[in-house]
């Protein structure tokens, strides 16, 4: 249903297509890669349960002709859901449960070689990824989870001209992954169905909400954003 909804919205969908039985968490591809204009950074999951998942993503990216700029290695851990582009010259990079200081150093050094400013923030204890605490609905609009989003991230965004508003329903954030959406175009998002309070707030803010039933997938403790590794966006999107 998710892939069908993406295609209906004009989004091309590629599958990882592992050549052996994949581990169950393989579907959360956003953790396993981080795209840049020059190519991708392949992640290295912190959880031993997920060790090795990145090789399937790396093979698929190579088959698609996407340059692999770096694979996080050694003692470094990095998951793509801990990084986010603020604008074409700036990336937010979070450390915490899944991305450690060494992983952030390896990712940050590559981005700096590309002329990108890296703003590093620390996640509060218990927060899994930056993606779960902060999402972007437009080039100047972000939605955050109060009490869990890093203070420095909010201040950086506001200093960069963003409006930041906070999620209205913690229950829908926890049970319905209401913040874990994917932006299809400026102020146009794809989110999990069944989050009426949050959806109403988004729509009041001028965001067009497309919904899809993903209840079974949510039981694996990840949302639409986690399931989607974005490879390319059209200009302005």
C-alpha cells in the first residue's frame, strides 16, 4: 500500500532487493543511508541486531549508479535518521543512542569537504533518532516533538528563518507515529492514517495531508519516514 501511494503521488519507488532472506529491520532503510548532492553515505547501525543490513542497501545503491562516498567504519556508528538537511549548505547531525561521536566525526568530515556546514546536536536520553523528534514540511516550516527535540536544533532552525511548531498530541506521536511523515512537496506530506488530532493541526497550518494505512508496519516501532530512503528530489521539493 505504501509503494502504491507513493506512485500515485508521482514518486518513483525502488526496492532494496536483498539477495538472501533479509533481517526484519531491513525495511527501515532511512537508517542505512544519507543522501547528499554528490552521492550517499552508507550508515553503520548501532544495534548488533541490525549489523550487516547496510551491505544490502550499498549493493542496491551501486546497482542504481549512485556513488557511495563513504561507509562509516571502525568504532563509528551512524544511522541516516540522525541527519537532516536544513538548506543546501547546512546539515543537522545528532548524536545519541544510534549515532556516536566517532560516526558523527566521519560523516561531518565528509560533509565539510563538500563545503557543507554541520550543526551537531545531542539527543535527549531515550530518543531514538532525530527523525523521530523533528520533521520538515517546507523549506521554512518544521514540526517538532516538545520535550524531546534538541534545544539547539530548534534555535538553529529559527535562526535560519524557519517557523517551528510543536506536535499537539504526544499519544499520536507515540502510537501513531504522527510526526514520522515524508514530505512529498512543500507543505504536502504523506503520513500514517489514524492520527486525526495531528492531521487537523497540520491542515490548519496549510499542510496538505495524504494518508495511508500502515498499522501493521507501525507495530515494528517505525513509521513512514523510517521506511523511506529518499534518493532524489526534484528542484524545489
